[in-house]
């Protein structure tokens, strides 16, 4: 976390826009397609480590903070909320957040909102000093709070779920599903659930191990990539009910590199088979599938699910943003090779690189975090 600071949040944008205009003639584009990066719809001039949109368009975000003690320089992110009227409220002051007696640092890795827009899950990456020699231990945990900054305590106990990754709220706004590390480091996970009122809920899938999960919106089901604990079998794409033993194997995958994501309507799922190929599959008819060669990155679905917006870089790394048109899904007979298409990427925002991004819930705007100062800027979403 040693990114250099900039005195102007727009200096980086101006320099690159000027260069792009000189080399590519972008200033001569039709007015409807030109993008004025000096005039964002909104901006948050902070050193942002993570952010997420609420269903109503509010933004929860974390701000990098250093905390000095006599023995250590620590990191304790603040958590803030930007209201729909543009006002900002601090939900958590990082320097006042303590757990136990040992010094520790944490960074916010991601946020998830509850469907009703009242509750927040914050995933923390933590480094704790475990003994007097200065030995440290890394872990992850998920914090629960509401949109007023109050702690949400599980069964009147703690407001943190230890060893909880990729946590998500279910439609009842009270149950949380998450992954707990089974094989380190971050290789295989167990699937677990807990409720705010009663605490942990026994899973009918105890004993099974997974590479990744993605909730199906509006349901108590998930799509999961399952692999046996010995890492000897293939990756299997499964649809699972969280509270019954109902499951359906959708496909045996040729590989799995990451990025599992169910589309907003819950009709499709996409994932990277390797560092080049993205596979898209119909959840209702799993033999309807398509493959495209786009290169590994981070993607978000467009509102109509006809394409994805891809950042051509890994999580928390900077890369340019491109639209990728998705091909129609077609039935593929068993044992027949799936054809691979190579769509033409359509760059947006002048091909500049960004560290993080999100499409607003109404699908009209895009929020990006710029490298360096890591301010958040919101622009109309280029079509």
C-alpha cells in the first residue's frame, strides 16, 4: 500500500487525455461519443481501497489510513458512506477499531450490501502480530454493520465472522453465506452460513469443498465450482440450495481460473477456464454454452446481459476497460468440442487504466478508481 500521492486528482487524467488526443485524434469524435474526463458526475477525493453501490445508488467506500504506535506503523481503513444527495458520513473510524490485545493491520478488500440496502458486509484482509518477536499472521474476516455505522452482532455476540470470505446476504436480509478456508492458501473452501439472530446454521453440504461460489440473485441458491479435497478430480460446476441437499451438476469443467459470476437475472453464469478463455453457460439449459478468448481480467455484466465490461488486469491491479460483446449461447452435444470466438474489444474512457470499477445499479453510469491517488470518479457509462 505504497502508491504515490498526487496533488491534483485530475492531473493524471489530463495528461493521458492530452496524449491520447494527439496520437489518436479522440477530440474529433462525434460529440455523443466523446468523454470529458475532467468533468465527472461525482467524485470522492480520497485514497479509496474498496467501494460498492447500494441498490438505491448510495456508495459505501473505505479510505486508507495509517496508524502509528510506539512499536509499529499500522493500517486501519476508515469506512464512509456517500448519500444520494452527495453528503458523506463516516461509519467506522479505523484508528478506534480494536480487537484483542495484539497489534494488527487491516485493509478493506470488498463490500456487499443486503438486498434491502440497510446492512453491509465488509471483508477485511488482516495482519496480526502474534508474539513478542514481531511474527505476523495473515487472515481474512468479514465485519457486519448497518448504514448508520452501528455494529450488527450475530446472536448478540461478535459483529465479525472470522475466516469468512466472499460473504453475501440472502434475500431475507438476515442470513449470510460465506466461504471458510479449508486448504491454504486460498485453494479450497468449505461452504458455511450464519444468521444474525441465531448464529451458525448447519450446512447440508458439510464435507464438500469448493473453489468459488456466486449467489443467484433473489434466491437461496448459489452456483459453485466444486473440487474434491485431494485435488485429484475435475472442477464441477454445481447449482446448490443452501439449506437442503438439493443440488444439480451443471457441467464438468476443463479447468477453472476464477471470476465465477452469475448474471443479474440469474439466467447465466460466466467464469474463466484458464488465463485466456471465458465460458458463458445457460443455467436453465446447461448444454447451451459459448466460449470467447479475451484474456484474464475482472468483468461486470451489462444491464441487458448482452455483453460484459472487462478490466484487462487482475483484482486491485490497474488495467484498461473494454466492452466485450457476448455471442449467442448454442446447444453443444456431449463430447463435442466447444468453439471459441474472439470478439473485438471496444475501449471506453479513452483507453485509460483504472484500479477498480463498478456499474451503477441503474446501468447509466460507471464509477472508477484511478491509479496513484485512488480517487473515485463517476462518469456516464459509454455505450
